[in-house]
C-alpha cells in the first residue's frame, strides 16, 4: 500500500478517469505485494511523487493481482513496470527495479 499522500491507488475501476483522462504527465507503478523488486522501487516512487507533485506529476500505483484488466490492457508481463502517460497516452516504460536517477530522468524528459 502506498503511504505517501501524493500517490493515488489506481485500479481497473478508476484507471480511465485518473490516468487515461488526465491532462499532463502520469507515472503508474504496476506492482504486487509478493514482488521483492517492487518493494525495492516503492520508496523511490514515493520520493519522486512527493518531489514532483507540485510540478504537475501525477503518480499512481496499481496492484496487478487486484486489477488484471488494466494490467492486460497495457501488456504488463514483468513487474515492477512503471509506465509514463502523457495526456492519457503511454509515452515511456521502465521495467524492473531501476535507480532513482533513471526514473527522474524520464520524469524530467516528459514534464518538459
């Protein structure tokens, strides 16, 4: 579960409204409770959500086990997968537990 107040829990029911219809940049962390690498990347996602919230970044976390339709729609086969959406369209994807700098570069690239 996300602990940051700047992270939105997204699921099959609210994904369209929160991410696909969002004007601007959204970063969605596709994860699962049993996934070790997901737990490694989670604090990094939370830090980035806090730091970039004021700059217009919307961050969501989607539990792939609880939301199989959205996971299938976006072809999530490995987790963690972090997808970047700009105005509702996927513009980038990062798979696996990557260093913070890698995610931050993607955010800066797409926010600009």
